[in-house]
C-alpha cells in the first residue's frame, strides 16, 4: 500500500512541476509559466503611456516555439527585445531568454533566433534577430528597432510640451560568419574589406561588377552569396 501511495504521489508531483513535458518529439506540450516566463507589465495600459508603440503589431498572434508541441499566442516587444505570451490560464507573461525556446516562427513568416551577437555599440548582446537569409554557414540577420524619446516639457509659455513617444527606427542587419561570430553587416566597401582583408581583390572586383548597394536587401543577399562562395 505504501509503495502504491508513493508511486501515486510521485506521478502527481511530476505533473505539477511540469505537466507539459513529454517524451516524444517535443520537450513541452505548451508554454509553462514555471519555466518560461516572468511578470508582464503592459506598457499600453500605463496612465501616462507614451505615444506610438513598442510593438510593430499590438495583437497577439499564433506562433511556433522551438521544443513546444502546440502553438502559442505571442507578440514581440521590439523596444524591449522580448516576446510576450499568453498561458493556458490566460495570463500574459514575458518569455525568458533560454535556449529551449531559442527559435520562434510567427504567422507572418518571421523566424526569430535567440543569439549572442555584437551590437552596433560593440557590446555582446543576447537577443532576437530575424533569420532573413541563409547561404551555407552564413546567415543574414535583421534586427527590428524602435526608439524611445523622453517627454520634453515646455521651457517657456511660447513652446509646447512634447509627450514621450515610441518611434519605429531603421532595421539593423547582422552577418553570421563562417567562424560563427555575429557582427553588424558591413555598410560599405571599406567595412566589407575590413571584415575579409585577405579577399580584398575579389571583393573589389565583385562590387564593381555588380554595382552593389549596401542599403538594398537584394544586394545584401548577393553579398552573402558571394561570401559563401569564397
């Protein structure tokens, strides 16, 4: 009888600690707050909320998360670089940045990868980049950006106060090299040669022949194809 009760309690405890674990293809059935999320404070509900939005899309949409069997209702906070998700109990939490949930694909077809990269300020960052294009070992990543501007009170009676606001900023592109480092995508011939100094002659010939613009997505893809073939 004692052995039976012990086995029953063990099964019950396992179910409570993580009822979403399964032994099949996926590690989790659904997103579990006990391992996946932290408290969420909705910036859109703040009494003095800024104008604009930290999101490109305020609506929660179905997304496929790595290692999770079912789909999850999520949205991406661009400014905070965080995913928010709705739990089976209809709570909203912020997804922890852990390897288990490192790849997220939205219904819009965007594939977000949780990676460590060197940002535009030269600082190592752990965050989400969109897998924009891949050729062999090289990956062209895109980082969506939103800038926040603090409120500016009027200095004189002739001026108007400006409210705080979120503003969509230009995307930033990154390149995962064959050495597996992720750096800002070069924005000029000089920067590309600096990244691959031993291939200076080939790079100059390629850029001249193809009239590459470093601001066009199609040309960025051509550069990745060229680098993959070196």
